[in-house]
C-alpha cells in the first residue's frame, strides 16, 4: 500500500507517526533481535518509488515498529485519504465538462449575440445578460399585460376633451410606481401633472434621473388605423396602439427593469423619475415650473429612453436633440367667403397669398432664406463627422421606408448632417377654404399655416423665433391682415459631450448586448424638456432608445417590436445594476 500524497502532506504524516508513543518491543514481549515481519521491512533508498508516492513503511520509525492494530489504522487512514484525493481529481474535470455543455446549450438557444459571462463595471459583479433575459422571460406576460393597461388610456395631451383621461392616466401611473416600491406623488404644473417617483438607496451612491412622458399623439386620420388605437393588439411580434413606442412602451420597459432591480437587490443608483403629460405639446406645463425644482431633481446622470436605433441588431446612443419653436400664422381679408366669379381678380385670395408667403422661407436650393438664421449655427467637427460616416445609414433602405429619396435640403451636407446638425423650417399644415367633395367656387375669407423650426444646440430659441416672425412680417402681402398665435419655444437643443463618462458606460453595455455594434447619432427630433432638465438637475444626459423607423410613431398604426421591448428591458437592467461611471 502506498500513500498518494504531496511531499508536504507526507512529511506531516511522518512527523505524526514518529511522534506516536509506541511501546518498545521488549515491553510487548517481543525479542528485539528477532527478524521483523516482511510486511514491515524498510526498503532501501534504491527500492523507494519516485515522486509523490511514498512507501507506507517509510513513515514508521525503525526503532519503534508499529503493532498490528496500528498498522491497520494507518492503512485505513491512507486509504481514505487516497480515495478522497482520487474523488476530487475525477470530479473536477466532470464539473468542467458539465459547465461547458450547459454553456454551449445556452449559447445555442440565446437570442442575443453575446458572450455568456458575468462582467464588472467599477468593481461591481453583475448578472450576465442571460440572467437578465431569464428575468424578463419569467415575467414577460405580466409586463405586457401591464403595458396594455397603460396604453388603454386616451392620454392625448393636446386635445381638451382628453384632459380628464390624462389625469386618470397620471393617477394610474402614480399608483403603479408606488406598488413596485417607489415613493410617488403628483407635481402640479399650469397644465397636466408630472408624476414624480424616487427610490432612495444610499446617499453615497450616485443618483439617476429618468425622464419619460405618458401623453401620446392625436390619432387622426382614424380611418387609416387597422385596429382601435386604444385597444392594444399583438400581431406579428409587435404591439399595436397609440403610444406603443412613443413613449409608453419605452417608459414601461424602464419601469419594469427598475422593479426587478429593486426586487433582486441589483440597484446601484438612487433613482428619481419625472414623467410628464405634455411632451407632445412642447412640454408647456413642466417648462413653466421646472426651474423651481432644482433641489428635488438634483442628480448625476439623466437617462432618456425616447429615441430610436438604426436597426434591430445594433445599439444607438443619441448625442444630440434639436430644439423647436412653433407658431400659427393667419392671413385674413374678406368679411366672409366670396363668390370666386363675382370677386376673383379684384381682391387678394388669402389662401393663395399664404402659400406664396410660406414659400419665401426657403430659397431654390433648400436653404433657409430667413436673414441671420444661420449666424449662431456651429460647424460640424471632424470627430462628429467621422462618427456620422461610420453609422449604418442606407440610402435605399431609407427611401424604401419613407417613400422619398433624401435629396432636398441645404447643399453641402449629407442627409444625416442636415438632420442632426443643421436647422430646418417646416410647414406642418395649411388650411383654407373648401375641402369637401365636388366644387365650391369661393375665395376663402382666411387661411392658416402651422409652422415649426428645428434648432441646433448653439441657437437661442427666442432669437430664432423673433427672426422667423420678422421675416414673415416683411414679406406679408398688401391688403390682408397677418396675425400670429400659439407662438413659442418648445425647448432648446441638446448636445452631449463625446467625453461623457456615462455615455462611455452605456457604450460598454450596448457593446455587450450587440457584439460590439454601437453607433452614435444626432437626432433631428426634439424632446423639449430634456435640455432644461439637464441644466436644472446638473446631470449628464444619456439618450438610448430602441425605437425603429417602422414603428410609425406620430402616424396611424403605431407599434413597438416586442423584441425591442425585451432588449430595452435588458439594457435598462444592466445600466441600473452598473456601478457609477465616475
């Protein structure tokens, strides 16, 4: 019998055996001169086995041979030790093989192309993507049912007849957030209430401020909807309803991620939520009072999930949003609609002259013709242009999606540069006279135009609004009355610094989610209050959304991909469980 032990263990056993107090041979009635049994014979050095295998007899002192019971005891001890060591040597590779097989199975069936591992951000060991996905799958049906309940509210903030339902939607959201463990209340504004909620975790941890909105766009033209816009329907992997993506769907995946992060003790931020009800109406209510909430909203990072991504298989971080100004222009003259035969050619036609007036806003090349409008516009930097060139913008895909090639606009700039870095002036609607079936031969008494302008970060909204108004006044036709109403600034543009630590953190997470495919863009749209929230709270903005062009936001048959909803949940969960970027 040989002991399979390391030298250190063998020496320890040898020391124990030598120190054992064994009766002398004479004390046991044994003749010391007698020949020792062969089983106890000590081998010569040349007979000893090499390496870690030591003869059991070598552990026995030649002057103090062991009796039969001692020999049996030592044999048993060495046997047990050898069996244990052999068991460990066999079990370890078996466990490795099992883990490898399970990992391969997960990789084969996973839905995101990622490496299944746990990873660290600033020393915090976080759950793997698969674990977050498992949490989502276990709660998927509940999440979607709660989203559907949220979508049933007809919370069109711009329509007076929907104001009561907007209030009910805010109250429902307040109770929902309270039920998942947040302290909630409604903040009054001159318009619709803001839902405010917070989760205080630890004053030493950073604070995340999340912004979203519960109001939705009007649904007209209603006849183009395939189903009731406020009765959510799942079809072909999508959820159809007004607000399904903008912004109730994207808001809900963050709320559910926050709920599960709290429940699983993964939350690494103190969290505050500001959810308004007038984003689609230039955030009028919150804009009037947000400057008074600086102490309440103080935070380190401002997360907004109300933007898009280029495609389902990549992550997109929005580095900027354009600002917006708006006005309604009215031209009027005759006291009433007049017969076009009796008066045509003698008096100015308000509809014709309004069309002529709005056409003066651009030159023949598509440049804005308002004097001084480009004076505050900063040029596109080399670094920004390089990031834009790396984005996966496909001209043919864009044309196929929207139906028109992006060939109009300011010369010398690519479509993405014109959308993200240059201002625009747009005619949103023009209304006058008769629009029904058949003919009605009139000169209309008045004509209306809805005009908006998207601004870039270096432009002052009030200054731009004044320039636009003066241009229209200077080109107004003689003989008609020009009036302005519903005129104002919806919010300044936002530009996120490329050096932002929280942007870098979001980039790392999206790289994990999308196998390194992360792009940066400058959105042409506006989220009016975001710039003000960043300024008042002192927080660094991070804008990551999972919307797609085919979601048809602001149009009939709005929908949200359920797969994008899932990815949004996983991203939000990962961001909430990541340590501070600073």
